[in-house]
């Protein structure tokens, strides 16, 4: 039995990487980060590859692929710190609509999401990351009230998929009356994160009461964040190794010193096993749903902790240069930092894994 990617999956990931090398170079990332919001030209290039509709069935204009394929795309996006919406708009929101939406709702939103014409933000932080003071959404009579923090893929969103306190999912038009939107400044400037305040805002509830739909979309989002860290961490290691081969101290390249060799080797030894963990978590999402929550939690908790170690060590390998804006290493460093906490930090997602296994109560 062969455990690995198919030729098609390898070709897809290679295609995404080559495209991002062309359209999402460091200078483009820098400009997008300074301007705030996503880069429309990079999003267009990604959409032309079909990445925006990677999980959406072909009948709605997407590619109809699996979560493992989406994880490969997420790894490429993390590798290039691509300033584009993906985790919420291309993964979590489509899954929510597919699992809980009516046929009419699917036809209303999925084709536009697949083409990249529509961006969907997702407001589930209070359900995924734990309760926060004065935050949370209540639903009554088809209207929402309350506050949602750390809304993913916030910039340019035409709709928001919102989870209320009961776990039900609603779609809200970005221009709805009574909806206040505020952009939040976070450590990661390559992503647009926001806050939504609802004052009796009209919302369209997804047709089917499916508590599992919320868990499924959160699990998928966690796997995507882990894959993003894998890509970002791998790129930081490459940059550290390249720098160690060029930088000289006392007449020798620093990579010839055993201490530096050990730093680079340890980063690789820690990060590479995360690849199989993420692949299995993504595979289990579709093939073994009963394992999905546990594996998604383990993949995110472990990979983001390893990613934190890699980010710190790769920066140290660059010496004082590692902290400068000139090298731009901080974009990967901060991306990993945001991924660690989004949709629940390591402690929270490990608790969710324990609950899923019946070890502790909710």
C-alpha cells in the first residue's frame, strides 16, 4: 500500500506554488500588508486556478476536491504568505452551506464563492476559541444581536457566515441594516480580521439545523491553519539555511559551525513529521468523520507549537538581520503566530480533542 500524494495532487500544489511565486513575491506581500486588506490581483490569479472553489462540487462551479487537496493549497499559501482570503471564504463557508444549506441556498452562494467573485467572512470565534467578555451572538425572530470578534476573511466580504450561541448558522449580507463592521489590527498584516456588531440585523438561517455543520467547518478551518503553518515554517527553514550558507563570520560561512547546523537540523526534524499528521487529519475529515475532530485538534495544536519553535529559531539563525523589515522574515513569523491562536489556541483545541474522546466533559 502506498501512502502519499497522487500525481494530480502533486501537480496541483506545484501549479499553485509556481503561480504564487510569480504573483505573490515578497514585495507584493509587503505592499498588501501596508495597504491593509487582501490583494485583488493575487486573489484573481488564485481563483483562475480554481483554488477558491476547491471544495465546492462541480455542479456549483467548483473543483469538487477533498480537504486534503485544500490542505495542499493552504500549505502553498502559507509558504508565500499570500494576502488572500482562503480559510473562511474557500473552506469554512462553503462547507457550512453544503452541510446545512438548502438547495436554493447552495445555488445562491456557492457558484459566486467558487469563482472568487464573492468573499465570505466567517464569525465563529466565540464557538471555536472559547467565550470572550461581552462577545457572542443571539438569534431571535430571524434577527441577530451581539458581537463577533476575530471574523476571518473580513476584508471585502459580501456575506458573513455567523454562528449564534446555540450553534446555529446564519448568512448575513455585509450591507445589512444595523450591522457595524470594524477592522481589527492583529499581528498578521497579510490577513484581514474584523469585528461585527449586530443590532437586530436581518439574517438568513441556513435551512437545516445541523449542529455537526459548525463542528465540521471549525475542524476544517483548524486543519487549514495547520497546513498554513507547515508552509510558512518550511519557507522560514529554507531562508535560514540559505542565509547560513552565505553569511560569514571569522572567515567561515556560519553554516559550517556545528551549532548552526544543529539549529537547522532540529527545525527540520520537528516540522517534517507535522506533514503526515496534517495529511491524515485532512484525509480523515472525508474518510473517517468520527476521527475528524480529534485529528484536526491534534494537527493544529502540535503543528502551531512546532511552528512557533521554527519561527523563533529561524529568526535567531539570521542574527540581528532576522528582525529587520528588509528581510521580511517577520511576515512568516507573524503569520505563524496568528495561526496558533485563530480558532482556538493549543490548550483549547486539545481540550476539544479530549471532549471528543470522552475524557472530559464539555
